[in-house]
């Protein structure tokens, strides 16, 4: 079990090289099978569990300390929570107002459009949309009860 020497390039794995700054680089490995057809490649990535949904419907926090206010927006899944978004489709105020209700404003037509083209809601947005009647209510999370004997 001799350790590989970083000084001897003949011991390096194939396709490795040393950069001008002295670092050793290796090519990135592809985990999914290589397929020439793009649609087949996308399917292969999805079957391998590598591909995630690209567009999400989620919340962005606004307001101030101890008084949150959220915008419901459509964004790329890789964008940060309060970062770049594609479209604002509603608002959510989690602080009960004088009437005792938490206020939600939704653009249902645009939400249905984004859902039809493949956008996935976050857990909290799915709960809000379920309470508003836009989506079926998601199942409750928590401990499952075992059947009584």
C-alpha cells in the first residue's frame, strides 16, 4: 500500500496534469451513462436520480426582525432564498391580523401555469396552496400510528 507521490507524474492516474500554479488536476467523472440523444440523456439522468426539478415555487422573506412577510415566487432551484426569481405569484403574511386570520394573496392562474410546466412547490408553499384550495392538501407529517390490535 504505497502512497502515490505527487512529485512523480508517472504514478498519477491517466488524464491528470499539473497546472501552472503547481496544483494537480483530474477530469470530472460523469456518474450517469453517456448517451448521444439529449432527450434520452435527460431520461437516463432522471432514472439515475441525478436530475432534480429546475423550477421551484417557494417563499422569499421580507419584513423586519420578528415581523416576517413572505412573497411567493417562482425561481430556479439553484437560486438563493431571497435571490433572483422568475415571477412573483403571491404574498403570505404569517402574523395574524386584527381579524385573527393570516392573509394570503395568490395569482392562481399563474400558479397553475407554472405547475403545468413542471414547477414544484416547496413543502410550506404546498401547504399554503392546499389550504387555499389550489392543490389537494398534502398529507400531514408526523409519527405514523400503528394499527390497533
